[in-house]
C-alpha cells in the first residue's frame, strides 16, 4: 500500500471535530485478530502531548489527514 505520510509530519484525525494535532513517528505492522495475517504499510504510529504527558496512538493511514500551515512572510 502507498504510504501517505513521512515521519515528522503533523496529522489529525478526519472524523473528530476537535482532534488533537499529532506527529507521525513511523509505520507499523498490524495483524488481523481472526486470521493473523499481517497488514503492512497501512498503520501509522503517532505521538501526541496532553498536558505534558506523551501518548502514542496507532491509526490506519486512511483515518488521518495532514495539517498544513501557512508560512509567515519575512519582510
């Protein structure tokens, strides 16, 4: 499967209205619970900081979208 994100990019969840901004760490292999076959290159491990506490989450890459920020103009 095509990788949509690179490590270090900022992402948020698509479905959540007030989603926290997270940083992509890496891609991980997940296994189907019934069959046990690996799903490669489709799950992303992300890190978010909540009140100074580091939390690591794993999402399917189709549930995330990039956060774009405008660059500040330098005069």
